[in-house]
């Protein structure tokens, strides 16, 4: 038998199976009401639009190009559409400043690879998207807490990083309707974060996966838009914006993008050449056609449907949660984050819930870089209709009263 252990790179020891993925495998049973997967409702995918787009791309002279290798930067008409979309949210840019990635997950991996040496410090929110922690882990960072309004002086953050044998390399956050908390960093928090990044002289990775899914409240400009307003030139900006079509058109096609200063884009292109050459050509062509045809009306529909589910969940939580349970009130996205009474353990609760109440959710611990805060859970409202949400919260409330 091959002794795999002796040939594995050190970095592989930091790769753990994602709790969510392991969990999703258990959720096939039809009687489980699941608030676990942070995924779009498949009933809302624009399948007909994609069928037409793929059909067109594979018919006639375009078929050769659609099935051929293509450039690492991405399909130019798609990059042009994205540049227009970015302008509409306050970030005017050129197609050349856009790189297509295979989902925004790939951007997180590449940025970890680009920026982190072992023992460097990554500043991340507490909690943070566990897929980002998973992507960065391979590059063996130390994590420190990113709290834009926390008033921790930059010097103290930098000194702790040096004492740990590296330096602070970036700040990562999902700023809009975050995974997992659903919360949005307000404008003053974004300005404070830009000040902190200036003081530390580090990039900000702005993960905007849920940006288009606002249900109410006032839109907050992207961090990159605020920085652009300060500096007037994208190439002078330190914010790296990571966007995705996953939550609005289709996660299965794996199409995302990065907008950043030229030195970052150039290096990411080299990384993409080395890693996967380019994202699937056909998927990029179809995404461009579908985005051009229906993006606005489709996202408006998603906002209506998901917004109603968000409302249903907040109302059901108010009805059914016992004293001592607190939760966030997201203005968009897919998640509500619950803080349970001290000492309760989300993972234990999930085990009991699957057994007695048949309700699934994600225990919160895995979203904390230090594995703390076991008394938290994440609920996704994106895939359940209002009746299921009501029944699910009733069951969860019953369980919480019983423990
Ligand atoms: N960032 C966040 C905050 C996410 O929640 C997700 C998906 N769950 C991703 C990035 C990755 O999405 P994708 O690779 O499909 O764009």
C-alpha cells in the first residue's frame, strides 16, 4: 500500500471536508425541511433562456468558437457586458479590467495563491464565508479578526502579524448580505475599512456574490466604488472586486469575474493560464446572451420571490423562537444568522433536529476562523416556500424549547 501521508504537502493538512458539503449529502430524504444549503432555488433558474442561448451558440458559424479553447481573460462580449453592469453600480471600468473566473470561488483561490505566504495574516470577518476560509487555508495563513468599526489600531494588527512570522496581506469580507450572517456593512463601515487598508497598505477583497439581491433598504455603494470616488482611477485602487453570476443566473455554469487594478488582473490572468487555461467558452457565451437579454427583469423577479421568503422567515422566527435566541434582519441575500443561548452547540442541535424534527441548517462554528462561537447557526431561506418556512421555524422553536 502506498503511504500517502509521507508524500503529502504541508498545505494539504489544512484542507478539511466542508461541513456544508458533507451535510448536503444527507439531505436527500424527502421529509427533511432544509435551510442548510446556501443555494439558489433551482425552480427559478432561467433554463429556457439558457437553452435558446446554447442552441444559438452551437448552431452555425459560432459553434466552432463555442467549443474551442479561448483566451484566459474571458469572452470579450461578456467582459463588456460586465463592464456596463459595473458602471451601473458605481464602478465604471473597461472590459480589459475584467477577468472571467470559474465562479467567484476560483477568484478566492487565486487571490490566496497570489497574496499569501505561509504564516502571513489574512484579516477576515468573524464569521466569514467558510468557502473563503477553505480556499485561503491551502496557502497556510494565520487569521486575524477584521472588524471595520472595531477601532483596533492598524499598528496593533500589523505587530501581531509580524510576531506570528509574516505580514498582513489582505482584508476579506462579503460586504452585502454576507454569508453567513446576512448583514451588510454600512457606508461608514466601508469608509473605515478603506482607511484601515490604507493604514496597513493592504488590498481589500470585496466578495460581492450577493450584491444584486437587495430586497429593501437603501443600496450601499460597493467598497470599490467608494475607493474609486476617492482616487478617480481604478488602477490606483487597492480593492479587488469579486462578482458572480451564481446567485442570479446559474451556479452550475461556474461563471464569475474579478475587477481590479491592472497589476492584479495581469497576474490573475497568468494564474488562470497555468491553472485551467480559461473558463468554459460555451458557458461564457451563453451567460453573456442571457445576461444581455434578461438580467434586470430576472433579478427583479428573484428579489420579489426571495424577499417574500425573507419576510416569511423573519415573521416565523418572531412567532416561534423562544426567549434568548437572537437573529439578524438581512436586507437581501439568502441567510439569517441565529445566536442561541450561551453554551448551546449548533452541531448537537443539528443532530437532534435531524432526528426528531427533520429540519436542517448549518452549525455556525465552521464560519469562524478559530472555530469559536458554537452557539450559532445559519438558516438559508432561498430554497423553501413560505409554508415550509413557517413549519420549519415552528419545529425549530419546539426543539429549542425542549433542549
Ligand atoms: N462568496 C460567497 C460569499 C458565497 O456565498 C459563495 C457561494 N456560496 C461564493 C463566494 C462562491 O460562489 P461561486 O463560486 O459560485 O461564484
